[in-house]
């Protein structure tokens, strides 16, 4: 059956259940996945089976955390659950909702911290009030280098908080819209996709995939791709020019890159292991379309090479006709890649062909 604008949240590490969010209404669905063409069902791992296999998990408390437009909530979760077993508990309330309204979450490897991405409320902050250098310095002490203010306060940022929703602060600033986040497997490195601004023509500003550094500033709204000044805010913050972090992988402008995931399984050929996949939802304001595909970003020894290549294409039939828009992406326990298409309510499963 078709899903209504599916946006995948991922496959929990303890079970063979895919969590799917639906845009337009805050709910989550978790179907059982087919893993073979013969419709063999992938069995959910039961709590009892997990305790036998991983006795150290006997007293592990697990929650499902979800980012809604205006808040972060937590549900009780156990392996195999496909519906909420208790009410949502709000752990981060009152997130501003203007313009960029999608939220993504990532969990630190030690489970002690969660990250939430909050996009900007405007394209390039045209109405941000003026501040004196002294006021800016005081503001940045509590909000981070390059943090915007006014209606953009705590926007265009990645925020971090502990597992109980306490000690909320900005982790990184100047990321106009981090639509997707993930932790690179085997590391504590946070990654973001970046959707950049729209007013500089068809070939600027590049979207990106990037590592996100604690305290890092990524340019918005004053600069882009390093120290390139945005003419809309020319001359306003020369002090920031040399403080802008350059993203690791630059992508075609206006591709609307949404989600990313690292491939850490063995079902694909060995050269895929460790690489990242990302979905490009597709341009809306470019005469020659771009995006509408899944890309593979190449890594070497766990580090980005800056190179990416097309992986899943064919959604654009001609200059006037598009039949699909990749949105969410996840890796299943058996190593397949799942890609959601929110134009058709479809989830594609990509696996190595059997010979």
C-alpha cells in the first residue's frame, strides 16, 4: 500500500522494524519488512531473544525519540514495537516553526547526548536587527560564534542536549537548513546535509554534506562555502570571514539534499562499506532541473574525499516530467538500502542482485 509522504527515521539497532514518519501530520508507522522476493518476512527480535544474545542489555532502558516541528518527544520502546505503548513525553518544547520546519535527530555513541537540527526562518535573515560589536560579543558567548539573532535566534543551528532534555545549547551555527543528520559509524563524528540559500542564481550556493564540529560556524547568513561573502549582507560581519568552516562534500546547488546514511553492512560489494548515501529531493527554482536522485559520497580511511557519484537515478523523464522525489534513506539489518519517495508514497528496497 502507498504511504502518505513517507520520511524514514531509520531502523532501530535492536530490531528489524523500520520507523517511518509522515509529513503533514505527526505520527509514526512501523511496518514489518519484506527482505526477499519470495515475500519471506523478516522476524522481529524479541526482548527475550535479545537478552539471551546480549545479557548486558538485561536492564537497558530504551526510548524512541522523535523530532516534531515544534518539539522533541520521547516514547517508551522495546524491540519489535510497531505502535506507541505509552504517551509522548515532551523533552524539548517550543521549537520555533517558521519556514524550515523539518527536524532531524542524532544520538551520540555513548547515548548521553542528542542533537536536533533547526533550520533558519528566512532565506538570508533580511530583517535581523543591528547590534553593536559589544552586543554581538556578549550574544556569541551564550549562543556560539556566528549565531544569528532576532527571529533567527537558535535557528540555522544544530542544538545538543542531554537525554532528559536538560542543558540545551547550540552545538554548531550558520547551517541554513540541516535537513538530515547522522553519526558516522565507529566514530563520534556528527554529519549534516546542508540546504543552502536561493537568491544567487542557478549555480550558487552549493548544497553539501559535512562533518559538524563542536563550536563550528558554517557561514549563514553572512558567508557561504568558506569566506565567500553573501552580497545580501555585504560588509556586516568582516570579523567572521576567516572563521567559516568549509563543508566536506560540495553538491550541485539547489539539489535539496535531505537525508544521509553511512553504509556499514556487508551485503553490498566491499568498496561500498564506509561510504555515505544521500537523497536529493530535487530543485524547485532552477530552469534546468537538478537532484531527484540518490548519491554516493566516497570515503577513504573514514575521511571524506569530496567526491560523489550518482547511485540511484531515473526519476526525471524529461525537462517537464518528474515521477519521484527521494526523501528518506536507511540501511536495513540485512544490508539493503531503503529509499522513500514522498511524491508517490513509495519505499524502494535496493539490494545486490542474486546470481
